């Protein structure tokens, strides 16, 4: 583990292997990828990091933030670690960061976007409104208790209730603060790339999950339409965080794409 460009990072896997950067969604913490690390690090030099203002990274600067700002952080981290080129897997907001980092730097080889979008769905907007209402009206703990409802299928939540309850104290201790969370939600809601920008990217895999409660399946497929020739993979089950609920299927899928 270490710190560079104001970001806390961890490196897993063998020296000399191709570099793979993992970027999480709204929560921003690199620990989100715990279920996937062993499989991915067997073949790649995997870099996980806490996005600015989250986890152990430096606080976010005052004022608004944007997905482009978050992508600049990724490029600065690559520069600080001497990473010339890398593959990139991003979950939701993390996928948007990967798109912007690829466009900004031209240094992302293969890009995987998991349950992302290019146009905010009215359904997703309603989910964000509900989450903000909980955060502002009920507080941080109810916000975090409600979070699994947007991430995982009901049967998975029921089967892992004890684990989710045990993790709550950690999530409370590491919560970035109401102001930072509101800015991050505003940033992801505002992201709306023009079609001509997306058309510049090749070697993209878009992952869409049919039972995603937060991002409609159709919205993820619509993102794929924005690229010239994106590969598309679908999960029938797994929810928004399908890499957590079905790590074996997810790992097999992305390793096949990255190595193809």
C-alpha cells in the first residue's frame, strides 16, 4: 500500500505483469474489489485505489467535483507510479472514470464498464433522490443500511445479512461525509458524454445485469451503443454489484476479455 498524487493505493500481483486498474462506484473505496482480487492478481499487476475524498485518500477540494476531475486523478496516479499503459475495470461511476481517463490520456488499452450509462435514467434519478432524502433526513447510518437494497438482489441480501451487519461499523467509520457524498452523486448525475467522444474508444466491454435495481438493464445497453464496436456481456442475476454477488462468473468473464 502507499500514497501518490493524494490517493491511497494498493498493488497486488506479480511485478512485470500487465497493469490492471480497478475503480469502484459511488463509495469510491478500493476495498470494493476484494472478492475479485485473487483471481485478477494471478494474471495482472492490479492497482486498487481510494478515490479522492473517500477511504484513506486525501480530502476532496472545496467546491464541485466532476467525473473528469476523478479521471485526472487516475492519470496522475499512473504518472506517479510510472504506469505507461494499463487495462481498466470500472464499476458504474468507476466505469465513467475509466472512459474519461481513456479519452484524456490515450493510455488505457482494454476498458470494462460494469452497469454504467451514458444517459441518466429517470429510474436511477429517483433512486438517487431517495438515497439523498435518507441521507439528509435520517442520517448516515440509515443511508448505509439502505445501500445494499440498491446494490444486491434480495435473496443475496438475505443470505449475507450477518456479513452486511458486521461491515456496517467499518462503513460508518470510513464514510466520506455528507457534503462529499452529495458532490459525488451530483457529479455522476451530471455526466453525459456526447456520442462523438465515445466513438473514439475501442476495445470496450460493457457489462449489464438484468436485475440491477439502480441502473436499468436498457441504460447499460444504451451505453454500449455509443461505442463503435463494444463487446456486451449480460448477467441474468447479480444486481448492481454483480462482481460481488457472482465473483467467479465475473472474474472469468473479464479475464477472458482482457486476455483475448
